[in-house]
C-alpha cells in the first residue's frame, strides 16, 4: 500500500508538469479532466482530514 508521502510526491510532479506546460486548444478536454480529478482528490482529502 502506498503512503500519503507517495501521493504528495506524485502531486508535486503533476504540479511541476502543469506549471512547465504550455497548453494548446487541443488540451482543453484534458485540462478539464485534470480539474475534475483534482476536485475529487480534494474532496476525498478533506473528508479524511475532517474524520481525524
């Protein structure tokens, strides 16, 4: 089982990729999927955080 530290490292990698990437109009759908996935991750993290 992976740890929260692993998840944090992955998110930091994603953050770096996004900050260095110059999107084109073709990327709009992928960016929408990224935003949707991010909202789901945030909701799950908040739910777990509140339970502690």
